[in-house]
């Protein structure tokens, strides 16, 4: 099955590396024009040089509401519209017992991981999707579907993002809102987990390996495409089968 994004315009947050960069590249490879956004301009520009196709960059903090409005406006000005928003940017400043988090760490995690997707979705809807239905892809986590030590606060945000996906799908139709819940993917963001637990987790998975950013990108582009035109509100687990054996 060929998935084409020809004629589509996409905006990807957290696009300078890892899963976000892989999604931006896959979208461009499928024919989309892509705006890459993250906090650091130099990293964005470096990422853009690795992507063939029609791309642009816009430095913005995913937790900044005004930046969301400006980035969406810049995307529409640069490419003439917006069809797909990928809410990928995330942060995790705290690891430990949930009750041990300090208020600043808690607020930052929710600002980027939950408030960010909500208000970037609002910006996309108000400026583009209200007139022409679009697609929002939220990158959640399998952690939002379970309890585990160390990542309780991060997982709270991802559980809420899964519900936000369902809620916005209910409210924004005929625009579609879908989610992806990756397991452990080998990225800089997950480096501590990969280094300490990666080998043992991979051995316990039916597919015998951790995820690659491209694995998530393939699913994201399918869900963003017209091939998935009757899918909305759901969040799809992609974890190498870790959940089958309780490995992830």
C-alpha cells in the first residue's frame, strides 16, 4: 500500500531529532511540505539538511501558547495552508517517586506534554482546520496506559494526552485526531532508559529489539494520510509486542 501526502502541509513539533525528525522526514518523503519546529534553531536547521523535499523551520517552545499561534501562522504563510499537525514535543525533567516531584518539575512536564498539544491543536483548528478539516497526531506513550516506578509524572501527562485525543476527536470532527503510544524507542530522549534497561527489555520482546524512530514515523504518516480517513479518537500502541509479555 502506497501512502501519499502529495499536496499536504504538515507541522511537526519536537522535530529536530528522534521521533519528531523521523516523522518529518517520512512526511516529506511521502510528498508533504513540512514545517519543523523545536526550541533550538541550530538543531532544526541541521535536521532540515537531512530531509529531502519542501521544508522550513520555526524555533518555538512547545509549551508557549503564543509561539504555537505564530508557528501555525508562519506555516500557513510559507506553504499556503496546513493539513496535519503532529504534537510530538515532550519533556521529562523528573525521575523518581511521584510524590517526590517538586512543583516546578511537575508544572514544566504538564506545560510541554499536555498544555502544549492542547493549544497547538487550538491554533491549528482556529487558523486552518475550522475551514478545511485536518488531522492532528498526538505522540503519547505506553506509559500513559500503565503504572510504573520513576515515570509517574511523565506518564500522567501521557494518560491525559490519550484522553485529550479522544476528547478532541469528539469535538473537532470532521477533522481527525489520533494518537500513537510508543514503547521504548532508541532515542536521545530515552537514553537513560535505553542504557540501563534496553538490552533486557529487548530480549523480553517477541520482536527482540527496541523501537527505531522510523517505526513510529511509518505509523504516523499512515494515520495522517487519507488511507486512515475513517480513524479518529483512538491511540495506537506500537511497542514491539512488549505488552504481550508485560515486558514494556
